[in-house]
C-alpha cells in the first residue's frame, strides 16, 4: 500500500463492509500510514507468517491472521473475507506495524 487515495481499495471490498464503514472512516483508519508516508509495497514480495491457521467460520467468513517481516518491524494483519460472485472480498481488516522485538500476540 503506497496510495494516498484508498477509494479504489475501498470500492473492491464486500458490500457488507461498505455499509458498515464509510470511505472517510476507512481512510481515517489508514491515516497514520498515509501521514507518515509508510510504504508497504515491499511486503508484496514477502511470504506472510501465519499466526493462526486460516479457517472458515460457520457464517462462511474466511479468517487469515499473521504478519510480514519488514525491516526491523512486523506488519501485523488480520483479514476477514467473504466469497461474492467471482472472488473473495474483504469484509474486515486490522493492520498495524509493531517492533520486531514485540512478541505480543505472536
């Protein structure tokens, strides 16, 4: 992620997500990344370390949780996806950067 305009990303999320979270709130959630010019594009070439076995909930939601090793930090993520029509759509996201020395939650 290296964009200041998150509208294309937001528009590709699940309809349920868009009904719960406005574009403004979504953008504000990533405000720290944008304000500090955090460039996450290098993680595109990294293999994520999963901290929980991915799995489906009874409601058909795919949960994926882990982190990407990134310089002296970890880009931690928790994603929720639902399958809609032709592919998986983002239903929920939690993303943060923690010191590589931080072992909380992993």
